C-alpha cells in the first residue's frame, strides 16, 4: 500500500486509540509528521486524545516532538493548555522545547499559565524551562498571563521556580499591574505577599492603583493596594491620579475608597 493509504491508516488508528495499528501504519511507510486536513499533525491528534501510549509510539517511530501545526502550535502547546501531564512528560523526555513560539507568539509556558495548567507548568519548570521567557508581541512573561487570568496556582508555581515578580513588558507594565487592571484579586494578593513593587510606574506613569481605578470598579483590588501602601497621589503622564481616573469613569466604589484614603 502507498504512503497516502498508510497515512490514512495512521490517522484512523489514532482516532480509535489503537497503538498496534498505528505502529503498523508507521512501519509500512506512513509519515510520522504528516499534516492532516484539519491542520494538525499526527502528534497533535494523539495529544488531543491525551493518550500517552499513542504519543510515545509516534515519538519512538520518528515523529518530531517540536513539529508545528497550521497555527504554529506544537504538541506541547496543546498539552499545556489542557493540563495533560502524561503526554507532557513523554514529550519533554523526547526533547520537546517549551520555549517555541506559536503563530500567536506564545510559548507552552504562557499557554499553561493562562489556562491554569499548574501541573504541566511545574513539569516544564522542573525540567529547566525558563519562567521568564517572553511573548514575541509585547514582551510579557508567563506571570503576566497568569495575573491577567487570575490563575493563582499557575502564578505560585512560576514564582516558586524563579519568575521575576516585577518583570516588566515592553510598555513597562508588571504582573501586579496586569492583575490590577484585570480585577484578578487572588493573584494580586499573592504578588503583594511576594513583595511586588506596589508603586512601580509603567512608561505612561501609571501605577497598579491607577490601572485598577481605570479599568474597573473593583473596591477589593483598590483596598488591597492601598493597604499594601500604594501612593494614592501618584500621577500618570497625563496628570491624573487614581482618584481622578475613578471619578472621570464613574467608578464610584473605587472613588469612595480612594477619597477616604486621601482624607486619612
């Protein structure tokens, strides 16, 4: 039978979860890295099933652990997003690279951080993955992504493995600012407990408190920042304070807390 036939047999074997049929198809000429009509590769199809035996068979018979699909995802991106630990271990043992950027510009570490895939994140970090790897687009590290999505478990794992608590992106924004602007109270409190710089200002002079007052009416976030010693009177480059921003945008609960802090 020709390579195309064996390729279809390999795809069908993965769909059925039949390791022996997969091995037979690959042994008879199927391309282990063939791209399918879906845009996936065989290794992506196997990881989507969270079947470590299928993934292991593909890798033993020549599949590239770092091959990318039509969107630039590697298999490790997929398992990182879904917290598939068994497949993650096999991929990493076969030299899958957690620093590869997808077409959207993120690494498996960023994907895991945003999805809250703490287990896979720890597996990657414990095998030497860089916790401070940056996005192509704006220089954000995985801790920024965990903060934006209020993924406390992921943020804890990153900090435990050497993530910089005050890492700044291309706009000078830190994970604390990301947590403040997103209303991510759990990660914000974690970052404050880890001594994040509460008054750090980005390139536009905005602190975490200014961001919190600008992006939403989040009294718990604002109260936590004020309690941590945030300077209420800090001005951004436009001359606005957190209070003036809150008043301008109608964030009344935030404005009340800031007014009380100013008066104290």
